[in-house]
C-alpha cells in the first residue's frame, strides 16, 4: 500500500541491521545458515525431518521453526531427533524477521553447531522481503502446486539460491510439468541450484544431503570431497 | 511488528470504510460476492474454471483475479468462458485490498450480474485481515498440503464461512486425513459450510454448484428450491 511505504522502508532497514549482525556472528562461528521458504504444506518440515534422520549423527544442527500459530513443526522436528529446536510463534505476523531470530539465538549455546536451519512461515510472498542473516534462502514448491509458481511469485525465486521441487512421487497426477517449472524458475533466476525430491519416498534426497555437507565444509574453509 | 501497529490499524480502518461501500453497492444490486482465499496452488482458479463451464449459461458472473505478478489466472478464466474477468496485479503486495477492488468495480457495468468472485492472492495469512466487501470468504486447501493447516492459520478459517477441501482424488497418497482436517477446522470455526471436491475429476462439485445457486437466489430474495 502506498501509505505504508515510508514505515515499511524504516522497518526493513532496521531489519537489515539486525540481519547483518546475525550474519557476522554466524560467520565468526563458521555456521552455515539456511532460510527455508515456501507455501504452506510444500514440505519444509518434512525435508528437515529427513535431513535430521539421515545426517543427525554427522552434522550438529540447530533448527528454528516459525509459524503463525501452534508449535506443531517444532514438535515434529524434536520427534525426528532434533536436539536444538526452537519454535517461533509469530501470533499473526506473516513472516519471521531478524529481531525474532536474534531473540532466539541470544538464548542458545551455539558451540559446535554446523548448520542453522530457519523454517519460515508458510507464505510465498512476505518472507522474501526479510533478511534473517542467512547464507542462502532455500525455496520449496511441491508438484501439486502448479508449475507457474516461479512466475507468479518472482521475488521469492529471485532472492533464493536453492530451489527444491518436492513431491516428485506425485508427478503425473496433475498437469504439473517438471521441465516447465524449471524453465519458469530459470527465467526469474539463472543461478538456482535445483533439487528434485520426494520427502515421502526419499527419492532424490541423496544429492541434497551431499550438497549440504559440501556447503558446511565450504563454510568451515575445508575443501569438500564432492566438489 | 510492534512498530507497525498504529499505521496498520489506520490502513485497516480505511480499508473497512471502502469495503463497507462496496458491500452496500453490491447489496443494492443484489449481487452475491465471494472472496476466495488459499495458499498458492490450492485450486482457486480451477474451482472458478469449473464453475464457469458448468454454470456459465445460468449465472452471470464477474471475476476479479488477484496475483502478485502475471495475469495468468485471469487469462485462464477468460479461456474457461468468463466474459467479465479483470486481473489485479498487486506488484508485490501480499493481498488484495478494498481500494484495488473499488478501482476495478468502478470501471465495470454490473447490470445483470448475479455473482462477483474475487480470487485473492495465494497466501493463507495476509488476505484474512482485509475485508473486500464480500458476503463470505471461501477458504480452500488441497489434500496435499497437510491436515494441520486450520490450526496453523486460524485467522483465515475463523473469518471464512465456506471451506472447500480440493484434490480429494489424491487422498491416500499422503498422510492427510479428511476426518482430521474437518475436526481441526471445526475447532477453529464451528459454522463452516464444507465441500469435499476434486476440481480435476469433478467429484463433489455438484454440491458446490447447488449451494452457489441457492446463495444467489437467497441474495435476490427468492426462496431457493434446494433449501
């Protein structure tokens, strides 16, 4: 809304300062930070559950799970073996902001942490405007949502570095075309690292795990074997 | 955000005034207005396509299709036979507001119109706060999104009158439980009129068409046959 622009700019610039402080703190500690964004129900929590179960013994992961209401996602992540899981209930707000993340991080002992996952509120619009100090945004869509989503929500795809296409086990059950969604995403952002996965069957996840371990190694300044 | 509250209240109160004017204008003309809200890809456009094809000869429908970017949905609705279709491209805004709708309605000849459908931006959070002058909000979710959605996005379910569960042809392909999603929705709002449909196969849509025709008749002050 036009009336909102000045205050919105002020809020975003305050957010950016806090995000920069988070980024600096994480860089000093060599912690990789990923901000997961998607529509409701695309599979952010499922991807993290799988990642915890598979890499939980090899990577020390901290997880922040944001939701408008309920701590359901945080509880799912704890059940999946997450040792450091913190919920943020926004109580109506449509996105996480750097202030909310700062408050949580201030209370955590991050010694030995390899990766910080921030699971944002399920919303393909608003979270794109809020830097949380992450290294990268990871945008998910599921094959049941329609292959036009990158064109309809371009800001999110422009500001993401990684694109996870989930629920590939349901391909063929709708008119979603894998080639089309990748072409649409490429039109918006030619630099996306793309994964095609099913968090239900596990298909395609090996490449995601390998990529994640490589990114952790890069952050620590170790040359990863896979690259 | 706390800093945002006073301006947000002002914006919402201005929005409410415009929405009240829309509601009054539509009441005078006895036009039923439905505001369709959901996540991206739940099937708002598909439901409207089906409705146009089935009831296009019997009901005079005006459709406003809101999107952050692209006029894809409006084009789909025109291809489905919509004679009065207007896009609203919000250019970043995460919801439609009453001012945008007023601008579109001011340019339309509504003579003979039975129903105004407003397809909101795909977002389960922000559109819940903006009254557009509608008679009812219709919230959709698809069976691939997870049955916990009413609990996680309670404002939208509290402010809706109708709940459409779409993609029932995909039941059994995930751990989505129909009984569970209905119980979760009932906990938030005991007065929801619920439809279980597949906009792909057409299953369950007959009840939606009948309900819609009955609502149009009620709005015109005619006692519908089906009630």
